[in-house]
C-alpha cells in the first residue's frame, strides 16, 4: 500500500492510497535434457522444462519453432526457450544439448585483468585426433578466443572423423570496478587542517594511493595512504591502484567549516536521450557576495541547459571560505526499437511491402509510430521499394528514427554485424557479417580479398563486401571503421625556484590509454613521467600507448624575476678607509624582504656589514650578496675607487661574436702617477688590455705609484643566442607519399635567421618547419644575422609500407581462352588488390586474376592498396596469334631434276624459316622457297618462327621418279618415232650411249647423243628385235650414273 497527502495553502489536506502488487517472477522449476546420439539422422535430442511463477498461464516458445514444454529433434548445441506469462512478462532459459560419444573438452580461461579491459581469453583442449572449432560469438575457428569482455562464450568442437559435436560455454568475468566512499574532516577557512579518508572497494587488494588536486597534480608533499591530511578546502582526486595494477581516479570534495550553505532544490534530468536541457538548481547563503564555479565553466548559481553527466559546484564567500556540491544529471533512456520486415514489395512499381515495429527498451509508454508511407501505427503494409523510415515517439515527445531499405525479389539482407574498431595507427579492426535471404549458401568477397563471413586486419576507413548467394545474386554492403582514441593525460609542472636556476619540474598524469604507456620528453634527455632539473622554458612531451597511439602537449616552466640592484658610491681618500656603497633593490625583483652580505675581492665575508650600505672601507673590489624572502640570492660587484686615482679610459670593448666563441676583447688607456700596476678579476691577469674573452664580467684594478687605486668593471656580453631543438617528426602515411613533417623549436634573443635544409634527392628548403615531405634524412643549418649557426638532423620514415610483386611476363604461342596471372603484396596493413589493363578494364580484386589476352602485347597492372598507400606492378602477356607455315603441295620430280618447294607465301613477313633436312637443298635452308634436287623420295619440313619465338611446322613430300628411258621405236621412215629419243640428254650433255645386240655386239655408240640412233648399223637397217643399251651419264654428282636396259626395234 502506498499513500499520498495533498495539502493546500490553508493547511487543509486529504490522503489517498493505492495498492501496488509486485508481479511474480518466472523461475525454472525443473528441466530434463536428453542428449543427441552422435550420427543420428535426424537428431534425437530433446529438452523438457517446467517453469513456475509469473501471472496466469505460461506459454513456451523455443528457438527452433517448437511450442510447449518439450522441444525435440535437437542436435548438439544450445536450446533456448522464452517463457511468457499472461501479462507479457518473460524469462529466457538455455540448455546445452551435446552428442553422446562426442569429443571430451578440457576448458581453461584467463579472466579479465581490470574492469572494462576486455582482455579475457577462453581456450579448449581435446584429445588425439582431428577436430574443428567454432565460436558462434564471432565465427572464429581456432581453439582459443581472446580480447574478450565479460560474458558467456559458447564453443562447438566437432570430431572430423565422426562429425560428433560437443558444445560448452566458458564464462569470462572481470574484477569489480574500483570505487570509494569518503569520510571528510572539514578544514578551517583558508587553513590546511582538513582531512579525507578513502574507503575503497572493488578491484583486488591491497591498494596503493596517490592523492591529486583538481588538476590531477600530485599533492605536495606527496600523500600516498588512504588518508589525505593537512589539506584545505577544494576538489581532490585519489588515484587508487590495486594489486593487479588496475587504476581508477575518483573525485571528492572538502568543505570549509562555516563556509557558504548550499541547499539542493532540484535536479532536472535530460528530457530525451542525447539532448542538453538538464539542470541543477540550488539555494545558497553565505557571507558577502558569493561566487560560483560549476564543472564546465558556468558561473551562475543554477546550472541550466546542460547535457548529462556528473557536476561539481564550488561556492566561495568573501572571506574565501568554500563549500562544494556534487550531483549528476542523468540521461534519458534511449528508445530501443525492434524492426521486423514482414514482406518486401513484389516489384519495384508496387508499394505492398509490409513491416512492423515495437519498442524493446527505453522511452515512456505509450508510443506512437509514423511511417514514411503515411501510415500511423506499429505496422505498415504500403511500403515501396527503396529507403523507408519509421519515427517512434514516446509520451514525452522523445523520438527515434529507423531507416531501412526494401528491395523486391528474394534479396540478401544484412541482419547484423559485429564490429571491432582498430586501435590508433594499427590495422587490427574486424567485422563479422550475418546475412539472410537469397539462396543459401553464400560466398563473400571483401575489398581486401578476404572470402569468409568476416574480415580481419583492417585499418580505419571504408570497408566493402559483396555477398553472392547460390543463385548468383549479389548484394554489396559498406561499413566504416574508426580509430580508437589516443591517450589522454594531464601535464603539470613546478616552476623554477629562483631566477636562472634549473630546479623546475614537469610531470605527466595519464588519464586514459591502453598500457603500457610510454612517456617521451621532447628535446630534453629525460625519461619516465617526470622531467626534473629544468630551467625556465617551454617543454613538450609525447605519450604513446601500446598501439602506437600518441598525444602531445607542452608546458611552460616559469621563473621569478631577477633580483637587480643599483649602487651609489662614495670614493675613499687615497690610503684611507672612508669610502662607502649604498645598494638599492630595483622592483620588481625577487621577493622582499631582503637580506644583505658583503664580501671582499677574495670573497671573504665582511661580517660587520649586513645592511644595504657598505661603510668605512678603502678602495677595492667588493661583492654584495642579496637574498630575498624566497631564499634566492644574487651576487653584485660594487667597486670603491680612490679620490685622485689613475685615469682609466675604455678605448673599445668587443663582445662575443657567437655564443661560446670566447673572442671578446677589452682595450684601455690608463694614466697616473708613476708606474701603473694592473690586476684583473677573474684570472689575475696583469696586462692593461685583454683578448680572447668569453662572455662575463671583468674587473680591473689600476694602482699608481702612490698606491692610489682606480677600479673599473666591464661586461663582455654574450652574442644574441638561440636554441634550436627538434620537437617531433611526423612519418609519412605511405612510403611514397609526401605528407611527412618536421617540427622544430627556435628560442633565444637572436634574430635575422636564415634556414638551409638539405634532404633526399636534392631536396632544399629555406623555412624552419617542414611539411609535405617524403621519407629520408634531413639536415638543417640555421644562421642568425651575426653569422652564428646551429644544426639539427631528423629522419622521416613511413607508417604503412606496401609492396607488390607480380609474376613474370608471359608469352603465349597457342590460342587460349584465358590464363591466370598473379601477384603477392607485402604490407603491415590489410591489402586490397585491383587488376586492370591499359584500357581500364578491371579484372577483379584478388591476388589472382583470370584474363583473356589479345593478339600482340597486353600489359596488365596490379594495384595493391593498404589504406591510402598504393603500390603497382605489371605483367606483360604477349600472344603472337597465328604463325603461318606452308611448305606447299607435295611434288614429283625425275631423278636428277630440280624443283622449288614452299608455299605462296611460306611464312608471313618478318617471320624466319628453316628447312630440314638439308640433303638435296641446292640453295639456303633459310630461304622461304628453296630449290631442291633429292636423289630419293624426301619429306622436307619447314619451321617458321615469329619474332616472339612462337613457331609452326609444315612439310612437303618430294617424290623422285627414275630417269625416263624409251624402251622402243619404229624406224620405218614414216616420220614418226623413227629415232630413239632420250630426253635426259638435255640434262647430261656429256652422256655416253652404247647399244648392243643380243650377242653382245656393239651396234651403236655416241658421246653427247646429239643424233638419235636410227636403228641402223653400218648403214643398214637392223632386223626387228630386242637390243640392249648401256648409258653412262658421265656426271660424278649423280649417284647412279650408269643405266642399262632393253630397247626394241619395231617396223
């Protein structure tokens, strides 16, 4: 029962009440799991549950679509059931189903080291055999998972030989966050007599402490226990480190006793998530006019129009007493929606897509919904193709807009992604992709060549993936990865105690960043988080975390003003002690009051002289040490001359030309009674003039013959000096880009500088700082107007390297539909490949590309990109096309004849030919159409080779017929065939022909056979019959020069 009392301005009131009953929690009463049998088809696992509690009847919905208390046909894995009561309250329970006979898993883990560190590791081990692993969290297939935040991580181990699966979970936990409550003891106003005790919880004890002020500067003296003592009012922080080296900085405040009063009237939280309309309203009272200081800089009494966050108010009164108030403006709950696409438009011209939306968390009910199609309500069924949106508004007017894309057809839909952003300057980003729709299974092609549902080793920037389903339909998705931030730190320091000293300090307090943290002081030799023994000046520091993320800041270490004095002198009478010196401190110099100590020329103290006046002294060199209230001292020279002493005139004084050159000089002219004696300080030199002097003060005492003394003091000034230091170098993004930088600091009182830079490839410049430069070694000489110079050197490297080497050039002599060309890239970042030819045609984004070369020479370019860095290489493919080889048709010749062989033409212009064998070739074997005269049947081959080395072969058969000898004739005087004709005579002019009858009697003989035989012997016709010839071709080049055979005379 709850009550409310309403009272009006007259004190009249009424009371009302309302009964609020707590709903009963749904809890699991009992369950039974029957594991699956390894190899069973279908799976035979089942789970039965019984839940109790809630309001009214309970319903059960399983992740596989089963309804009721029992789910069946379960394979190895986890089964989830959502139990819902009558008023919509739900509870989700999970159960592990494993394979009977599945692998036996041994689990181990490394829990998270520090709160929110997310460095947990989960591992599994199995026995002998071959196993595969799957972590559903991100799809990893290793036996371990690292970089884990708190949670429960499922692993599925499958035995390759049997297909049996064992599932289990590993719980990764993290230490509690280090927190603290505080017990303050208020201080008296403007007095450091307060105390704060920290009561720490969380983390892992024991703890170490370091108390810091509001600027995160360690308190002085250091406070390193759980109690900060002897402190005044203010805002304090305590850095608590536990035994695991986990740290947390926690803020608190300490008020003054009797300080202003602060009454918290109200806190207005932010009305809608992300807005800045919150406020904190207070009523304050105190002595005199009060001043206000809020976190964020507001100086009003109330804080208005503020974003969400913790705030501290400091109220100070006129006496300087302070009171603090700390409170938090909370952000509104973000409205979290769940959008369900029921159906997509049937085609691009029909607006019949359907979707519904619900609020899963945040906001204040009831909610209203407005769709881009004009529909009001939680569902819309008139959605068109393309981009649609729905606005969800709660009762307070807070709203959120969901945008979604509807495409007709069975498209591939991006369900969700798991994104891990890269750390600064590294490429360790990762994206895991989860898609649905289309026709499974899917293939993936990322812009860096990865081909699974995840891509790793990614730099910050745009990431693109194309998902193709089993039907060949594709969908592309684009994502963005952003670098994690650089370290955050506070840089504070202690000023130099006295002018010209070098006891300043600067120290770094790291507020955020991934350890280990490296602190580098720029231009000075210091290490660690503190730089000591510093003179006044500006100092830079760079803080780098384990991932190479850096942050840079500078601080100025200051010093008090120099103590300066002027003097009034009263010269002494020669030989008398009646001189005096009065010192007067000029302002502002040091911190008054001052103390004085006088010394003689040998720096022996004049103990009786302790005021600003030196009295009753003779001529001589004296020194005054002035010490201020800050214990800073300054030594001055005060000289007392004799009345009537020698005259000393300065002729010239040369200061140092350049710092440290020691080339100063003092030239004097002195006169007086008798012989003059000179004595210089420092150094006790006794000459009138000095040379080769370093910068400094020089005092000369000139004594005449009467003992009277004149003293002069001269300052040889140092040259106008400058200090040149390297502040930082910025590496180029890529090995070949021009975005490096060199930053220098140049301080001092010199002027008129001239800058001369030299660098790689003849680089030169005439400025102090360099920007837009390439990698390499650089040297700078800085010369001032006096010709004094200093030098500095710096090297610029690169952040991302990329190199790509393509496979060697290729020659193709035969026709090929396509070939594969490849390249290998090396880089410290993820690489994206692109292949294209000189016409700009792109062949893909993988290390291997399939190309179809054209006849001639084609050049293919591979572009390897790692972020903004790009490298190129080329592959030249030479395809000669058709090589013509035509040996011509087969030929026949009579033995001993010649004939030309080859085609018309044998080869194309520019190609070379070679005939073989060479036997019987009368001309060159390199001729396209040689003359041949083989003695027997011969097949000649011609090899034709083009300029690329590609060749073709053809052949021709030359058939050699025997010599044609007529075997008869009819010498009957009819004018036809009356003589024995021998056609071969034309080829063998020296032929010898003999003819014999059957008894061997020679009846005809001729050399040259110029007149054919007419069948007569000794003028008479020979009888019809058979005769025999013997022919000698009388040609030694012919293998068978002798021919024989019968010949018949017919009439």
